[in-house]
C-alpha cells in the first residue's frame, strides 16, 4: 500500500497493488508508468 501511494505521489499515476505483480522487473514497471503518462 505504501509503495502504490509513493508511486501516485511521485508520478501522478494510480496503480493497484495487484498491478505491481504484473511486471517482472523495475524496467517493465517503469515502462508501464511511462505509458500511463507518468509525470
């Protein structure tokens, strides 16, 4: 929960806890954040 809150605060993107497990590594998560319009 804390991690998703930090992602929201830092990048302006809401993610569910479950969606974090959809990405096998940080690079994939970063690409998804960028795709969702992270600031």
